[in-house]
């Protein structure tokens, strides 16, 4: 599972926008968004660069976390 910090994800609406953007990415099988902690976990056969680019296109900065 890939882990990201998304500083601009501050509410449930942001989390829904992020889920909506990522659900269309081929290979994504699960999305777990935690707005209070600005944490995002994405599971599936997809690279971190694709997730980061998709989020950027949706207006969100993201950085991988360990």
C-alpha cells in the first residue's frame, strides 16, 4: 500500500474529491483518506508517480511517506 501526505486535504469534501480522482486510475483497488491527519493510503498495481500526478491534476499536492 502506498502512503502519502496531502497537506490540502482538510475535510471530508476534499477526501471525496481525491477518491473521485483516484477511482478512475487503472490499477487502484482501495483508497483510504484520513483528512484530520492529512494522510492518504492507496492500494493496487499503480506507481506513486501516477498517484501524485493524478492528485496534482485534481488540485492537491502530495508527497510519499514511509
